C-alpha cells in the first residue's frame, strides 16, 4: 500500500499561504509562472486549526493554493497552484 507524505502539504501551505508570507507567494508565482503581480490575495490563508479541520475531509491528496493576483495594469487574475503529493511504500 502506498502512503503519501502529509508533511509536504503542511509545509507548502504554511510557507505559501500563512498571513504575512504574501511576498514569498508573489515571488514563487513570478518564478514558476512568469506572472509579476502588483499584489496577491490568498483566497484560503493558512491557519493550523482550519487546516486540521479541512484535512480530515480532503478528497484530493494534492496541495491546492488559490490566489487572486492584481497586475500592474489593474487586471485581476485567478491563479490555482496544484502541487502533487509524493508517495512512498
């Protein structure tokens, strides 16, 4: 039976979606997607209590992060990052 590493999901969520880490998320999106936003808004900010509650009812093992970005021209762009889980035996 394969198992997945829950620590990857927790670290990704904490690093990219904790309040105050918007600058990390903004740089990550710029490096990975080539999108340079003026500002980013996390649609589901990380909070350990809500994370634990939502984790019990997950239907996907992938880490999903939803972002609302505003470009230099004022356009709003919705970005959804999906990070696949690593499996091990």
